[in-house]
């Protein structure tokens, strides 16, 4: 039985004897054991990070950039291996896994430009013979707590920029699919990263709390559900840490009567059912405006029926299983609640059986119509292959639905009207907006983050927001001693 350990100071290790099963979601079978780290393991990780951080901070940004460039090449050379590791433990299709690794790789590419990104500002003669300039310096030890749905991409939203800025980084991956993080750390060491700059600690909530309570860790980056994001944010703040905590979502895709309907349907199908709906940017609500609703529902149902649900080993699979038995039962319970509260179940993904994979955690595409804003399946994040269609009489009602929802992660509108699209993008209270684009995930040189209950903290992830988050600003004002001495001053100087 494979055992997944910590990665501390350039090698795998663990002191704890406690373990947790890692399952193949396609079969329900145990395929590995992951260590549940102890306080002693955490102390070891912390000591390693402390030893490495100061020397790494004093390494020139150009040298850091060259190591990141080596890392980029190694990820590219090993992308198929990384994608396979993701698929085995998460269950998503191989193409989807490969795409997620690529989106993480783009952040590494962005971080290679750190010598330019760390440049400060300079002002000459802010006063008589006085100059002032700003610099950005590393925080120290940073930590990331990441979810199961993107075991490569989401960690790579965090640690490449943190490390490029001169910090050391501790990653606590999901215990459900922990192997990819170890391989990413090994490749970084191979790229030339000094031991201890990037450490990985496995574990559960006990390790999370040790990270949150540690006085030596300066910042926390988190992606997960809103209740946990709020907990991370509050506990981090109490312990004086900088925090970016991304929470849940209920992303709406508005379909206007003048939309290209086939494109809108394809957008709903791909964004609603891709990766079995286990994406924080999944489209879980389709808002059908006006008379387009009946035709939209019919076309989505017909396409959903044609999707192939199968293990990642099937190259024709459109979507795989959900992550665990518990999560499968949770999604099925939401479907039952939707029926009981009066939504019209158009397509039922429960009791989805695949020959030879009867014990896998498969749920087929599920589609509800006539969902209202009072229903549980509308208000709460299901995080599965369930799409809810809400009917709105006009654009104003559709925009109100988007803006009044508690979550504000992402949204999209499909329309041929430039005036409507401009009004929507300007007035929707959402962090990431798509116009005729179903999943508006920003590229690495922009930043990822929602509004309202979808983000706790002041900074989004990656891009220039990431550089700001992982550094602290210092402003220096200087005058040299040849200046005329005029004696002490007792008022604030002005020009």
C-alpha cells in the first residue's frame, strides 16, 4: 500500500503514525494511506521554513526567477505525469486534469517576471534635497491550505508567487488527493530551489489549526467552502496574520432572448457538468430571460443526456465521479430537497451505475427547472453536477437575482446586445464576469477573486494582487548630511 508522507527540507518524511485512507473515486477502493501529521511533524516543517527563509529572501530576484524558469520547464516535461496523479485521486478526466495543471503553470510563468514585478517607486525632491522611494519586501513564512478539486492548480495560484517574492512556503493540501503536491515539491527541488523554501505537510483540521495559531507564519491563503473560509479568516485575524480566504459560489449564467442559444447551451453544459460540477467557477444557475426559457431547458436536457459519465481511464469520458461517498450522498440529498421544495426535476443523475464501477461515486448530469430564489438548491452551494434553471421575466429581474445572492464569485451573460452586456458587467455585484464566456477565470497576469461571501480578505489571488499580498510595503525618505542644518523642527514639514 502506497504511503503519502510530508515533504520537509527536500525529502519525504513523517513522525506521526496516524493515517487516513485515500480512495479512487471511480471504484471506491483504497489506493493509498496519507499521513496525518502530529505537532512534532509541524515543528519540523516550521524549523525547516525558518532556516531557509532569510537566505532565500537575500537571494536576488533574478536568481529566484531563474529557478522558477527551470521549474516551469520541468512542469512542462512532466505535465502528463502530474495530470495522471490528479485524475487517479480526484477522478476528473485526463484532459481536464491536464488543463488544470496548465492553468497552474501559467502562474509559474507569471512569477518568472518577479524582478520587474518587485520594482518600487521613486520620487526625487519630495522636499528640498530629500528623496523618497518604496520597496516591497517578503513577509517571511507563508502558508496555503488548499481544496480537493484542484490539487495542482490552486496550490500553484499561491506558492510560486510567494516564493518568487522571497518567502518560504508551507502547503497543506487536501487529504483526499495529496500526492500531486509532493510531486510538485520534488520538481521544485530538482529545479534548484533550496531545501526548506517549499515544504508540504499532510493532515486534517488539527494541522490547519496549528498553522493558524503559529506566531511564525505571516500569511494564510485558502480556497474552500464559505463556512471554512470565514473560520480561516477570523482565526487568522485573531493571530495577526494577513489572509486571503476564497469561499463558495453560486455562479449565475444569464441567457438573454437575443443570445446565440446554441453557444449558451454549450456554455451551460461545459461549465455546469465539467469536472462533475466540482469547481468554484461552475455554472450552477442558468437564468432564462423571457420567452427563451422553454427552448433553453429542452436543449440543455438533450445535450445532458448525451454526456458520457465514466472513469478517467475512458478517453471518451465527459465527466468522472465526485470525490467521495459522503459527498455523493450530500449531492443526492440536495436533489431530494429540490424535489420536495417544488422544483421540476428534468434530468435525474441519481442511481447512476457503470458496469464494473458499481462502487464508484458517480452522479449523472442533473437538471432542475422552475427553481425559485427561496429554494435550498438555489441558495446553497451544491458542488456537484446539478444545474438549476430560474426563469426571469426580463433583464432587470435577472440582474436583481445575481446581485441579491449571498455569493459573488463569478457570473456570465449571453447576449448579442452590447449595451446590455456593458450594463451587466458594470452593475453586477460579482468579482469575475463573463460576456458570452461561461467560466470567466482570469489569466495569471490578472487576479482571481470574488465578492460578498465568496472572498474574505482584501486581496485576490495571483497576478499583481498576489505580489502585493505576499510582500509588505516599505517607504524610505532620505536626505544626505551636506544639507544646510537649520536646527530642530517641531511641525510637520510641508513643501
